[in-house]
């Protein structure tokens, strides 16, 4: 199923690279106050650093309520802390998993701040969302030719087919009765969040189903479209690479029935369900299932470098590290934004992160790339199984990832080893693809398992952030200067009033790089006819920027020059890139964006958010790049990071509003 992302593609505010760890000498012994050398003056340890706040930034000021994960010191604390949460006003416990050290609560900032005072609570963070990373293709494709490209046919001929290994697919469930699988689906489970607007996809309709991940359950069907076909497609590819390996299928998504202004249907996976699925894989491994690798063809956010140090992602990283310690390799999709980077969990250093290539080793413009990737694998027009016994052609890094998952099962059968050792074997024997200053190997099983010679290195033109001119998402720069005000009241909850302005005397700050910004988003994919291919969501190619008032015209239906579908794509990129608009201020729909760009009340916060959203939209439309100098040495990326940090702390400085208005959103050449 073609997911035109609001997640699984977007080029968002990249998080900065993680800070370097302290030097060994710093961690080995704390600084001391010098003595006289005779022992008369004892050394005084430096005071410990202040603990990180328990409550994630922005939650305390959230009066509307947020769904959060409450991380606890131990599983035994779950029940008493849940009981305490139920006593708080405006708080509800929506998930209390058994034998797990977290609960999920929905509550206002005031109630969550009160809950954070409990010493048994380690942290409270938003229950982020993740989405599949695939794109439907119109053209026919052949899985068989892609298997030949990676040398799987030669591995099979040599007798290496994954015997004795098991592959876990964490996705949208599976059609276990599909003839392609030949009875190899040996375990199923489902974890699906239910909440306001979220419907369970578990066959039993509950938040968990220990025995089934059926992708043909009625909740998966919308009209004539099966929304849950992604998992079957992914599993079909992994099975084709490792046909003798067993399959464990775990469903983690929920159905959302009002994903857009038109009430479109989409699927999203909450972090809490992902954590439960990863724990379930660990239990199966401990119970005797020889799970060689787990496939995660999904993602959330986008990071230019490793996201290991992101505190909001620490729980997921811990569970992935636990699996790797049990000799289970984790394979993750890089994402389809067409930029250097990856979403979580692909941005962690532990998983094998996979980008997409065509069978001719070209890199599609929508595939993420760069130093965070470990491998490329075929992901362009891959024909694989879908629920009901049929087949469909999809493209995306979602399709590339199971090639590597199956390959790790073959490598584990051939010569068992640690996940790192097996991954390194695949990386060192892959065909090198060089672009710019980065080289990423493309999977080559013949070289990895049979000692064949890897294909000769290939050099590609550095991959652009923008799509080619003939892509599905062409530049749609308005040909005329939009008026500052719509000519008539717009349809989505219109409001009137002058556009935000800044005091000319406001000083322009010089932002400095701040800690990484976690990015989260949900893919919104309105149902489409089976024969139609959705637009690939990527940045535009404009050479100019628009003001906040001009963007308000654009998001008004029937008023602007940019198509609504393109604007929805841009808003998807923004909500993936921005912490403010993804988690604090709704702006994922045209109506929501209009309210931000033309606020009814011109408070300092509203003015800042209006200019901030306009800056993001100018980036999404291609009018300004992250590396663009805004002032002195400050780039757009560092400016946006600084401003968002201030906004999350509750600050709305007029200087920031003025800087965004004058330095970013004033009409200019990119």
C-alpha cells in the first residue's frame, strides 16, 4: 500500500549529530580539587551533573492532553503507578501491559507533571508514531530479477536457504495462508493501540492478540482496499530470499479514520506497541525460537547522523540492543525522503540500515542515503505477495529491508555469528556505490556466502535533495505574488486579521546549535483505487520563499497556485521534521495550517508559530535549504533548532519572530 508520507518521506529538520562521548580519562575519574601532595587536603569530587528532567519538553504546558509513555523503574511498579494515575484529574490509563516496565497514559500537562513527581517514574515522554515506508508502483516489476541481482539464486543453488533460522517481521500483519509462504509462518501476535480515533487491527479487536496477526481482519479493509497489505508484501520478499526460514509475524499498527481534512484513513504504529513487539521477539528467542533477524520496514522522524543519544528514543534503543545481545540482528528501513539520513529506528547505530536501489544499481531519487546507511538493496518495483493470494508491485526502502533480513538468515545458517559480524560480512562483500564522499555497499550474497567476486565499484552523481523535473511532485512556484489577504473567507475555520509583524528594532539573534530535535510523524494515506499510484512525497524545487500571509493563501482551498495534494505532502514533511508542529501545535492538515499561519489572536506565541511554520513550508517547497546561511555563521537548520527549543520551553521571543520573518520568509532567491 502506497504510503504518501507524512512520515515515511519528508525531509525534515535533521537532528544534529550526537555529541561525542566523554574521553576515557573523564569518565574514569571525576575532576578533583588539588591537594598539597602529602594527603593533607583530600580530593573533592566535582558535583554530579543535574539529572535530566523526567517530563519531556512541552508536555507540562499541554492543556489539551497527550498520549505518553510512563517509564518505570521495574515492572512491579506498573500497577501502583497506574493506580495513582487514575486518581489524577484529566488523566486516563490507556495501556497497562503485563510484565513490562511502562504504562501508557493520556493526560493534561498538569496531571502529567504531578505524576512525574513519583520517584518510581523514570521518565514521561510522548508515545510517538511510526509508519510503513513503501510507495506503490505503476509499472510491473520482478522479484526474481532482483533476487538474481543480489545473488540469492546462487546461494539457493549452493544449498543455503535459511534452514533452521527464523525471521521476525514487525509490520501490518500477514496473510499466513498465502501460497507463497508454504506454511512457513510459525508464530503470530498483535499489539495495536486503541485511543480516541485509533482502532485496533488485532483480529480479536483488543489491544493485543497473542495468537494472530491476520492481515485480512475486517478492520484492515477500507472499501475494496486492504490497508494491511504492507506486512505481507515485506514478508514475501524476506521469504523469497530465505525460503527455508520460518516466519514470525507481529502486527503493531492501528487504524486512524480521520487522518486528513477529508477524513482519509491511514495506519500508524505507536512507540508503545513497537516496544511490546520487540519485547515479544526477545521472549520468543529466550523460549527457543532461533530468530536470526527482525525486520522493521517502518520509521519515524529523520536524523542526519546517529540518534543514539536522543533521550526520547532511549527505550527503543535499549530493546534493540537487548535483541542484538541475544544474537538477533535488527534490520531497519532508511526511509523514502531522498535525503542523507534515516528515521528511527534506522538512525540507531545498532541496526542494519538499508536504502533502495534499482536492479541496475541506480539509486532512486526518493531513497534516503548517506553515512547512516549500512547497505543498499533492491527496492524499486518489487513484485511480492499481498493478502488474498495475489501479488502487487511496490517500491520503497520497505522493500529493500527484507532483502537484507533474509540475507542475514542465510549468513547465520552458513556461519553463525554475532549480528555485527554477520552484518560486517554483508557490508564488506557488497558492491560499492559511491556518491559524493560516501560509499555504501549494495548487498551481494554470492560474494558474501560463496566467495564470489563483488561487482565492480560504481560512482553515481551525488544524490539531490529535490526530485527530478519529471517527478510526480514538480515545482509549483506561484507565478504571481499572492495577496497578503485571501479575497474571501477560506473554508477551513477561517479567521481574519493582519498578518504577524515584527518590531523593526528587534535585535536579530545569532542562534547556536542545540541538542538534537526528535522528529515524529504519522503517514497519512487516503484510500486509493488499487490501480492508482499515489504521488511520491518529496521536497519541491522552488527558488523563492513566501511570507506567512502568502502561505495562508496557498493553504486555503481553491485560492493558491500550489495543489492541495502537494501542500498536504509539504505539511507531512513539516510535521515529521518539526518537534513543535508534530507534537505541540497541530498543523498536519490544510485547515490546521491555516489557523497557525493566520491566527485568530495575535499573541506572541501565535506570531512565532506563524513565522516558524512559514519557514518550514519554505524549506519543504525548496525555497531554502538547511545549509543556507541565515545570519553570520548560523544556518537555517541551527536557527530552526534554536527557535523550536525556545518554543518548547514556553518562550516566544519577538527577536526570533522578527528573524524568521526577515531572514527566512522574506521573498528571496534560494
